[in-house]
C-alpha cells in the first residue's frame, strides 16, 4: 500500500514545504500532531494485517523519472506477471490535491 502524503499536512521532515502557519499556531500544531498520530496508527494497523506500507511524499512526485524508479523498487519484491509499472506519461495538468488537503491562505 502506497500513501502519497502532502508534505505540509503530514509533516515531511526537513522539507521546505513543511511550514507552520503563524496565525492560530496552537491549532495547527495540534492538527499536525493528530495527523501524524493517525498516520502512525493506520500504518501500524495495515502492517498488522499483512500490508507492506510505503510513503511517497508530495515533493517526491515532481521528478517523474525518480518517482518511477522509486515505485519500481518498492514493488520489485512483488513481481507478478502482468503487473509491471507502466511508463509514466506526462499529464496535461499537475495532479490536484483533495480540497481538504489544500493549504490555508497566508
Ligand atoms: Zn516534502
């Protein structure tokens, strides 16, 4: 199972996108802490059920060749005929984030 985490919301360590709004700082710190706790809880539950869990960070999706190589490595141990990762074609528009994942206005 591969999660694609937004760096801001899921707090990618030492990433320039991992900022903390200055307004209502306590709210944001609590929000981020809850997000991280939920991520850890979900990962633990999925692993307990036998899933291999990996995270791809939002900032890692900008270089498609590197992303493709990373996904190929992640899935290398599960080579099932007919499931090879297809060559990534360039989308006409960048992937859109879910509305609930958008950053607040500064
Ligand atoms: Zn990042």
